[in-house]
C-alpha cells in the first residue's frame, strides 16, 4: 500500500487523524504501515460544475486551468488561501466587524482540513451558495467568484479600515478639522504641551 500510494501520489489524496496530508514523506509511509487504521485514501471525483468551479478558483488566483485534477493542483490552489490567512494582521483574524460572508470565509480557511470539501462545500456555503445553485444560475460561477473576491478584499483591508476610522475620529471629534497626519500630530502636540508629563 505505501508503494502504491507513493507511485500514485498525484491521483489520490491521503487523510490522517488531523485531515489532509499534502505531501507523502518517509515518515508518513512508515506511520501508514504501522497504523493503517488511522488513514484514509480518497480519489478526486471532479467533473462538470465542480471542475468549472475549481478552474474558476484557479483563474481567480491567476493560475492555469486544469482538465484533470491532481493532488498537486489541489495543493497549488489551496495554498494561496492559507498563506493569505496566515499573513493577515492579528486584528483581521479576530475582528467581528466584518460582513457575515467575510466572517464565514475566514472561518472556512482557518478550519480547512480537506481542500475538496473547502472548495466545493465550505466556501460556497460561507457565501450563501450551493453547488446545485451554481449549476442552475445563469452566470452563477461569475457571481460567486465576484462575491469571493469582494470578501477576500474586505478581509485584506479590514485593518486599514480600522486605522482610517481611528484617524477620522481624531480629525472630527478631537482636532475638529480635516488635516493630514503631520497636521493633526502638530495640532495635538500644541494642544497638550502645557500638561505635566505624568498627567
């Protein structure tokens, strides 16, 4: 079984106790031989609307379309989403000040253990779509990808929006005029220069 899995590593996905195992190493093969009951092998059954959806993700990520889905293409496609999440500022990972869809997508990326489930069930559900619904809608895939793009943008810019809200508050409620950072910094320094430092 380990030999077969290694030879066919691009045609099958391997799952362990903690979900998807993207790369089969010597250690993984040794553990499979010792504890086969802890592992599952899954083939990719991707055609029709699933293949169209998968290729829509790849186009969204500026990757080449695929006629046949392999383990490598799944890894190539899920990796940018996981990298995107890991590079988000801490605020963007914990804030609740996002749309329902953005919160759902963030959660789906965080809890992703099976790329196939993530792409074909978790992401569509997070954005209020179903696979059947995407198949039946005119230009449904495009609407879905547009919604995904909008949600990813919302997550990416959420920290910048926080900074803008704080700056707007300082300008309108404290300084009382629309100034650049240097301008209101100077204004605040003048305003509070007579305060004793410990106060």
